[in-house]
C-alpha cells in the first residue's frame, strides 16, 4: 500500500434527511485532514414515485410536481454542502441523479473509485418499513467500499467548527 493514501476519495450521500448535513460536515472535515477528494450526490427515488403513481396515490401531474420539488430539494442540499466545503477551503463535485437509490449510490461509488462512502444516521424512530431506512441498509450491504454512518451531530459540529 506504499504510496497510496488510505482515503483518497470520499463520496457523500445527500438524501434529504436530517443526518445528511452532519454526514457532509464529517466528510468535509475528514477530507480536509486527509487531503481526499470530495463528491456529493443526491438521488431522486423515481422508483418510489412510480410505485406511488401505480398505487394511485399520485396521478401523473402530481408525480411530476413532486419530482420537481425533489429536484429543487436536491439542488438545495447539494448547494448547502458545497457552501460548507467552500467554508473550509475545499472543492467538491456535486451531482443530482435519478433512479433506484441504492443502485445509483453503489454504482457511483464504484465508478468514481470512492474509498469511503459517508451517509447520515437513520432518522430517530424510523421503522424498518421506512423507504430511506431500507435504501441505507441496502447501500451498506451492496457497496464495495467502506460505508461510514455519521452519528452524534453535536460532536460532528464541534469537529467541523475546529477545522480551518
């Protein structure tokens, strides 16, 4: 392993959960310390949208409106993460994607050559039937790189704030 960094590429998953910003802060701090490259992705779960349409929870127009809302949310999260990285003097690549979340995330991690994938902690009280819970569980099982679940937002904030 001589000459190769232990962590050279960190992929961050922005998923719209409370924990994804803490996960991003942790990844940014780790990138600053290690000199690793950073990339953040947000994946719109179009499979779920199609299931909701098929189940007649949404009609086509509602599905499209909701998808646009999710795109806007994704852009907002990626912008916020970019700003956090910039505040620590780091460049970050961002990408808004659509598809099956765990498939896209694991595929992007492999394509990009990520050494580490950082995700946020499951929402408190999330059940095993929760869609995001299931996607994160699948990502942890299917990813070929190390997956870190960032926990303890207060501690992460403290670490992030000390990084210059």
